[in-house]
C-alpha cells in the first residue's frame, strides 16, 4: 500500500512539474512512477505491488471484455423478434470469505448484463444468481461464474506477499 501511495505522489509530482493535472499527464506520471519504483525495487524490498498492479489491469481488461460480450448478447436478444432468453435462478457455491470479496463478486455479477446477484446464504457459502441465459444448463453458467469471475476476483484480493530473501 505504501508503494501505491508513493506512486500516486510521483504522478502528482509529474503533474506539478508539467504544470497540468489532466488525466493524460497524471496517467503518464503514474506509469513513469511505476517504472521508477520498479527500478528501485531493491531499495524497497519484496512487495506484491509489482505483480498486483498487473493483476488489476488484467482483471479490468477481462471484466470489460465480459461486459461488452454480455451487453451485445442482451442487446441482440432485445432487438430481434425471437426471444432467446432461458431465465432461471442458480445457486453458486463460493470460495470468497471476506465481506469485500463477496461484495465485489456479487456487484460485478449484478453489473454484468443478463445476470443479477439475489442473495448470499446466511452461512456465506452460496450466492444465488438470476441468469437470463441458462440455455447451456445451470451447471455451465455456475462453472463460468466460478472458474472465471470468482477465480479472478479472489486472485485480485488474495495477493501473496513474496517471501523475504534468505541470506546464507
């Protein structure tokens, strides 16, 4: 977290040096700050920040792809005369444990067109989801949510700190 705040500070410093705090100069400052921190990695020691940033970027790209794909599918179904929706409610067993993991997973599912998170079971081990397209069967949708969305959310939030190098 310290490195992320330092990276933001470097981005703001870059904006101050350039005399503008627009989106492009701040993004350029953030990228340059990240490269500076990457080069200075030995001074800061091991940190999950370096891999975590790329995981975050990869997750955003994955989610935007899923969002576009599901939006096109729903829009096509709405605009064509024949309704292709096979709606249903499925129970998805979840491995997410913390409130943050469960909330982010449920919200991302709800934000994706064609799916809606309905309820988390009281034991917090099952998420009930309404899916608009169960044409491949509920198991296929459940497996997609588990293997794609939940796996990536958990990978994003469960960053492992690299082990400190041992000296012999």
